[in-house]
């Protein structure tokens, strides 16, 4: 019996109590789904619900009386072994072993679909993450967003959402000019401008720009007048740098559906259209020769200049136009992942959302990520050989590999600072979280291989009532939680919940595996029985859920380690 089936049984029991007059409750007040959860203490049963406490007042009865009536009705449900009333009206429900164990076959039959749900169905989501300026390699903060953002996209898709991964390509503004001037200076053997960019990668990109120009039959850009030379280094340098960024992300398992160019907002007239729309709705005003958006009407701490007195668009103008563009492209929700230095951005953008008549926190969602600190040999890792000032995606992958990098960055809540111990992540021990989970999966695969050699085949028998050991009950209970964990991770925009679940599942599996009385494989002189075959179903259910969960994090599920 799955949690959904138990939820339906509870709803049916409530509906029956209303129908026979036992419960004086409006039929429309009976929930279609009753929330059930795992008790904190295993001895209290398999599932618990507080539905009696929620509905008793409406029904004009006490929670305890309602719970006792529901307990009697639910106890007659096939698959339910016992129902106990605890405290003021909690229901603790224990399933019989056969009903609980049936989940193993359900999972194996569902395969990759197990855990998928429709909690976000019908929602079209634009998920913008990373969006690093094309002025240098992706630093460790951007790498965190690559891991978390792509995992969130996978979790949302597994929950039924239509997700577009989008990268905002910052090819407009002062930082691009500084990048071009840095390339030109390095190409001419000069020091980088005071406000420019350093690091070996500047020399690499500058050399590549020169080689590209000469290969195309164009003049050596170093010989051109300053303005022309800078434009060559700007256009070719940005293209080169962004090509490297995309390649690095692809190797990290992250690809985007849309690369949106900031320049296009200004060239297409999108900024002007957004301003006029807000002006028409009465939210713009003129003051001191500038055009302002009255964001204080929507909770911002001050009004914002959109068009400066010299006629140039302020930075927020592009943000306004970009948000409107996403909504006009048909996205119900725009989720934007931002770095720790963007807290001040939240209030103004939520005000922009409201000014367009949308719902802040729904149509626009801003996720703020915190810092990542790398530690090696007990000391902070502060700088990259190539980038000069920051640790890059390549540095992290070179140190620990893609799987360990992605998993370690995605397993913690994004709003928390994290310290990554590079020595620990490179270690093949159970102290390394990604190794611990991947090893559990490889162990299930080894059991499969050995079972085939010993003649244990799932197709020859399945008796779920045989899965009655406490370690099996704990493992089955953990497996039932996976769909709820995926849906919760999607709802809360917290993919780290999947990682933490996988670690708990791996722990339960290792505990079960180490029980000598719970062997899947018969001893050499022992006959193969349905007990062995049924345990193989459970082993394979764990294997499937571990693979499904690791897939949501973009991490491999190895067969051997």
C-alpha cells in the first residue's frame, strides 16, 4: 500500500462517516487527499495523520472521538494491520508486511518513472541561473548555481513542470568594455587597465583573437586604431570567452535551452515598450529630468530611476524589460537565481513584478545563494592559476571530478554558506557523501550480478509478506517517501532535499545488507527460495530509487566502484 492509497482510504472513511450521519460535516469539507507522514518514532507505526484534529471542530465533535471512529473504519481496510489513537487524536497506522512489501514490485515496475509526480503540472517555468558575465571563467559561486539550478530544473520537470533553462548573456555595459580594453592591453604587451581583468586567461583569449583574425584574412587587430582594435577584441573576445563558458558547463552536465542576449533588449526596443506600458498604467513619473518608477507603491524602500536625465537607460530598465519579455513569452513563473551580493535586488524586482499586475513570489521568484569556501589540507583555497583571483569550475572539477562537485554543491540549502573539503571529496570512503550514495547503488548492482550467477531470478517468485524484518520495514518505509520528497523539493525550490534523502536511503540499505539473516543470495549448499527472490525485488527497488534520485542531481549511478 502506497501513501497515496492510504490517503484515499482515509478520505473514503471520512466520506462514509458523513454519509451514514456519524460525522456532522459538510461533504465538501472532506479532503480529497488526507496528509499522511512517517512517524518520528518507528515503533509508532508506518504512517501517522492528524486529520481528526483538523476536522473535529467543524464536525462538532472531539478529535479523540473522531479519531476512534476513523480507526475502526480504517482497520477494516485490506493491507492495514493496526490503527492506534494516540494523544488528543493522532492516528498511528501500521500496514501488514504484504501490503508494505508490495511497494518493491511497484517501484521495479515503474522504473525511471517512480518518484515522478504532477504537483507542478501545467506550469510553464523560466529558470534563469549561472548567467556569469562573459569576461572570465565561471567562478565557484557560479558553479554552485550550475549544480543547484540544473538539479532544480530536473526536479521541477519530474514534478510535471515545463521548464526552460535560460542563461542571461551580459553583453552590454561597462564590464564588456573593461574586458575588451584588458584584452587589447595584454595583446600589445601592456599592463591591464586599473579597472580591467587579470589572469592567464586574458592572455589566452587575446592570443586566440589575434589568431582568429589572421586566419580569417583580417588585419592583425593590434595594428588597428584603438577604437577599431578594441571593437575587434570586444566582439571576438566575448565570443571566445562565452564559447569556453558554454563548453565548461556542458562538460559539467549543464546545457541551456535559451541564451538571451542583454543587448537585444536595447536593440529591439523592448526597454521602451516596457517603460511605456508602466507609464500607461500610471506607475512612472518625471522628476529632475529623469523618468522614475514608483516602486515604493509596491514595498520597495525607494523609487527607482529607469531613464536617466541624460536619456540613457538605467540598469534596472533592462531588468524591467527582461521580466516583461519572459511573461510575454508565456512563462507562468520566472525563477532567477542570484548571488549573495544581490539581496538589494529583491525588493525592487518584486515591485516591478507587482507594477505589471503580477504576483510577487509566484510569477517572479528570486533565489539568493550564499558563498562557497574551498578547503584543502586544512587551508582555504583562494585563487586559480588560470583566473588569478578566483577558483573556477575547471579548478573544482580537476580536484574532485564532476560527480563529487555537482553532488557536494547541490546537497546543501543554497541559502547557507558551505565549506567544501577537497581532500574529503576526493576520498573513496563513507565519509564522502557522494561516494556513500554511489557505493550503495554499485552494491545493489553487484547483488544483481551475483544473484544471476546463483540462479536467483525475480520472475520466479514474489511474496511481499516475507519482507517482515525490521530492517526491511525501515527500508520499505524510506522508499515510500521518495515521490513526496521530489514533490516537496519542487514546491520549495530545494533540490538538496533529494540528496539528503538519498543519503538516508543509502544508510538504510547498508544496514539491511549487513544483516546476515537478510541475505539475498543463498549459501552455496542452500536452495533458492521465494525469500531470496523477494529480497532481490527489494534490492532492485532500492537500486532504481537511488538511480532516479542521482539522476535528478545530474550525478551518475555507477554499476561498479
